[in-house]
C-alpha cells in the first residue's frame, strides 16, 4: 500500500506512477483536538499590544508558501488604510530573501517573521484570520489546527487546501495572486 494525506496527492502520484493506482490509500493527518485546545490556553501569545487585525501563517519559510505574494499583498492592504499586521511562525532557507523583501516594501513593523515557536497555538487562538497562501500543498496540518481553534481561514485554491475548505462555508479560497489576496482579506 501507498498512503497519501489527500486525494489530490494521490491523483498527482498516480499521474507519475500509474502502475501503483490500485495501491493508493488515503490516510489523513492525525491531530489531538483536546491537546491543541489545551496548548492554545497555555503560553503567552502576542505581546506587542497591536490594535488591529492580526493575520497569522504557520509554515516553513520556503518559496512554496507564497510569502513573497503575502508581503506585497500586505503592502497594498496597508496602503488602502487598513490596520493589519501579518505574523509568520516558522523558519527556513528563505528568511534572508524575505527580510530583504519586507524591507524593500517598508513593512518591518507589519510583516513579522517570528521564527520557530514550540507552541504556536496561543498565537493561532489570538489571531483574527489564519492565512495559508501556498503555491501547492499536500494537506495542511496548520489549516486543520486553525479549524480546531475556530479561526476564520483564507487559503489559496491549490489542491490540498481545496480538500480542507469549502469556500464561503468554513473559509475562503482564492487564486494565489496579490490582487486576489488583497480582495479576500
């Protein structure tokens, strides 16, 4: 058997390896809802006294995650006069490039790379909107965690995300382009 986390991943796998189509089985991510809820109530969370809309993304700093698009979108949102701050929990090889892009757009105070956190759940619980603007995704554990915490979710309409969110019902799906992200947030 070959186990995949989403139907979309299974479909893409069988396009490359059609001989294994009969061996594919779906095995969803296992999450402990009670533990996530408990951890969301422990720890500190945000300490910056920001009084506006808090956006949060959790994920490694990688091209796949679309942070370059998020940075540009936040610049437009702020230019339109909204009080918004975007926080990112995670670390990765794109940090230096993202820091330069944040500086280029003058967003040092508003697009915050927080690094890795042992317990991201207090931040997730305190955020107003969880955003997952990825270029591609197998199946996002972070979206499932945000759903457990009852967060409003905006996510790109790539394969894994479309299996997790019914747009207009339990979140919003959008094509991953700056203008679309600005419009949906």
